[in-house]
C-alpha cells in the first residue's frame, strides 16, 4: 500500500509539474506562396490560459511552492493574472490578482472562475502594481509581477527550446513587447542555444511604445499615458533587464497603429480560425502587413503569444 501511494504521488507530481503545454509551430504555406516568406507561427495562443504567460507563471509558482510559499498577489491587466490563477489552481497556490479599471469584466470573470480573488484598483496597470505591492506585504504573500521576474523569463525561454526542437535555428524572431517579460525570455533562450546572430523584431502600438522609445534613447523612458486598444501592452515603462539584454542582440523595433494590429488579428483568424488579442496582432502584422522588413532568405519565427481578452469588441 505504501509503495502504491508513493508511485501515485510521483505520477501526480509529474503530471502537474508543468501546467503549460508544448505548443505547435505552424509553417505558413500561404505566406510562402503569396509573399515568398519562410514564416513559422509559434502557437502559444493554444496554451490552457490562452497566452505564453503560462510558461513563466508555471515556473514561478512551482518554484515558490517548493520553498513553502503558497500565497501569491499579482498585478495584471488580465493575461498574467489569468495565467497565475491557472497555475495556482493546478499547483495548489492561493492567488489574489489586482487589476486596473481597464480590465474587462470578461477577464475578471475568467480569473475568478479559477478560485482567485480579484480586486479592481487604479486607472492603469502601474497604479494596480503599486497597490499590489502593499497588499502582498500585508498578506505576507509573494508579489508576482506580470513581466519583471527572472523566474518568468526562465519559463518564457522554453519557447526557444521548443523552436530548436521543432524547426531548428531561426534567422529572425518577431514578438510583441509590453513590459518586456517575453522579450527577456526569448533573449535568454536565444543565448542558451547560441543563436546570438538571430535578429529580434519587437512590435508595439503607437500608444504603448515604451520599449521602442527606451531602446532609441538607450535608457528607460516612462510614458505619460497608455493610449491603445492593445491594453496587454500597457506598461508605462519596461523592465530594465529588457533594455540591458537587448544590447547583446540585433534588435529592430517596429511601432504601428492600433488599426494595423487589429487588421493582422483578422488575417490570422482567416488563416487559422483563432482570434487573438490586438497585442498579439502587432507581431502577426509583420509578415502580413510589413513583409518588406523580412528577408525572403530568412527562417522567421513569429510568436503568436495569444491573449484571452478577445470577447471585448475590437
């Protein structure tokens, strides 16, 4: 009986050790035929919590629970909070998420359904973040940033691990940047695999271009306001690590209108029957709407990072 229980417990731990899944990478035959591009979409929109953020949150929650800490407080515009709530639900953590007023009722309901406590505070994420820091201290809980934590970056780097296994080395990676967590993870993954010459194209909307402005100035530039439909990109300032790590790579920032990001989500839905957020649409827009910045000789990985807040009309 004791041996049976031990085997059962090992199997249970193994089953839940990673709450994210290995997502497929789809070659776009359509873009190959129409534009002559070698584009591969990394479909992290298929994650159980609908975005890449589940990778980092899985790593973070598992780490802290192994250290005896089961209480988590996060600030989030939606997707990070949903990913944390899902990881907490699967791994046995207790989660409270502070969201700004810009977060839709649709997203709040999704987070609450995973047994997480949700509090609305502040007009933008930065205000929710400051409040969450105080709440975490009061509750003696682990504060979870949506993008600024090495554990998150380690989890996100598995995107590149899977890319290496599925399609091999790529010449360029295209990804959306909000606070910089995905960027840090991708750069960590590229460095791990020795792909230091891989070009990285970062994408943002005009109303949330904190990375592009910081990269151009070679210092952190904090935005006065966030003004974009791509609310998941809505951090007034990026993490310093994103700027520091970018110095080692060939980075090409691209800033576009909200309309271009939305148009790209519609083109992607036409091709793959899946709707993603406008934030993700900024990355998808590169091969669909800005093909001239890609080389036809390059193998290009576009991270379809997903996003759960797709019910809100765009």
